[in-house]
C-alpha cells in the first residue's frame, strides 16, 4: 500500500535510487504515491565526497530521513547520512512487514477490490493498530475482538481474521474456553476429577503447548492454552474440552463446552 499525501519532516522513509547526478541522488519513495525526493551530495555520506557513485547505485533500496518538504514546488529533501544502522534495519523490517500485509489484504478482499474500498478498510486497520501488519497480527492473536472497535462489516472482519490466521506467524497465542461439568452419579467428585485429568491431556498434549485447567465456580472450569500459532491453540482447546465432556459422560454426568464465561444469571 502506498500512502497518498506527504511524509513528515524527521520521518524515516524507504526509497529506491532512481537517478544519480554529480550534485545528488533522486529517490522514488516506496511508501508514498508519486513522491520523489532528493539527497543532496552533502547528505549522502559524512565527509568530502569525490564521486557520488562510490556510495550509492541506481536501483538501490535506501532508508532516508526527511529533512524538509516544499509541497508547492513538489520537493522533498532527504538525508542518507543521518540514518544509523539500527534505524535502517528497523525501518526495512517495518517496510517488509507492510508489504506482507499488503498481500494479505489482497487475499482477504480479493484481487478485484477497488482502490476506495481497499483504502477505507486499510485505514480502519491502521487507525486501530498503527499499521496494516499489526492489524493482521492482532487479528491472528485475538480474532474478531481485535477489530470490534472498527467500522468494518462483519464479513470484512471475518475475512481479515481468517486470512490473518492462515498467514501470520506470531511468537505464541493464548486462547481460553470453558467447560461445565456436572456429575449427579455415585462417582460424584471423583468423576469430576477424572474429567479434569482428561482435560489436562493425560500426557497427550504436545510439548510446545502449555495447557492449564482451573476452577471458576461450580460447575464451570476454565481451560487456558498457549501455543505457537492460533490453529494449534484452538484445536488443543477444543480437544481438551471434548476429552473432559467424554470423560464426565462416561461417569454418568454431563458436560458442555463454551467460549465465553457464564454470567451469574445465565
């Protein structure tokens, strides 16, 4: 996604070197639509420069700092020397992440989505989470809840969440569900305990998954799962609940799985 408008002075921008002259370097800004900047020779590198081409080459991707903007003359003055290695690395990674998110938008909305709709939906994600990438990342971790404060339609939210969960890699995700366990049969509390042990996996939970079952209030128990990705977390949560329900039913009791905690008056 390329932004309309102008960058701000002091902002770091990604650009591709388009033209090299004796007095400086012209750069096409990769993040802004139809915007081109100039790196004066004095801003290419520190110290005296004999030949600009000793420092840059055409087609090179660079990270620059915006020095000044003159919208009337359509001029953007940039500096290459004012960007350190750490800033350059972080900005390039941010730019690559946004490129990924741009592709995810095409998957979620379809290749034939019009520019106006694309921009409107992208702005909702950016407004809610600061960037397209972070919008998809939060959707992968938290699902529909991550987008509930946006003006996106239910269909748009569902499509974004589905796409995020298929494509976004996150360090880990946490999911929570609840299971109600009741056992009026003679096995009573022992039957409940058997069902809880089944929920905890009896050694069947994968090593990369952390699963914990805790008491909420009769007859409700909380199941919390931490896993490397959403699909694994969700499947382990459901399998845990199903094991508990099967176990309590085999004891003569009953069980029910639900995602939200029951209120006192339910």
